[in-house]
C-alpha cells in the first residue's frame, strides 16, 4: 500500500511538471504582451505618466521612482515574494519560458499583473 501511495505521488508530481512545461511554451497573447512590456522596460504602471503628462510614480514604500527594475529586484515590500518564487537577477526576462513564468507568477502574487 505504501508503495502504491509513493508511486501515485511521484506520478502526480511529474504530471504537474509536464503541465507547467507545456504552459510555458503556449503563453497566451496577454502574457506575451506583459513579458514584452517588461523586456523593453515600459509597462503601463510605470510609464503611463508619459501619456497622461502627470508626474512619474514614486514607490510608496521606498520613496524612489517606481520602475520595473525597482519592482522586480529592489523593493523591500516584495522581498518575501521574490524569495518564495525564487526570483533572481539572473532569471529576469531572459528567453527561458520557465523563468518568464516565474516573473508572471511573481507579478500575480503582488497584484500588479494587470497593471503591466
Ligand atoms: Zn519600493
């Protein structure tokens, strides 16, 4: 019985991994747009002021200009989420879909995904 449970658990883990890999290669258009905006450094959240001609946004937590680099790598407010999702500088915005997925999950977990 114990063996069956172990096998069952192993299979579930493997299936989950395969599903994630498949998802990574099939980003929908919205997710692709989000990643592209992040790559060029012009997400709506931090660059809308250019269109609206208002003052650039400042991070309420740190008092520094709100940039995508600040959100992804610097802001102390999101440090725990960065650790939880294993977000590192090396993993940011490269071509690896698995890493892109991590960034999207990070933005989702800090409730900024819809503002990018
Ligand atoms: Zn901050």
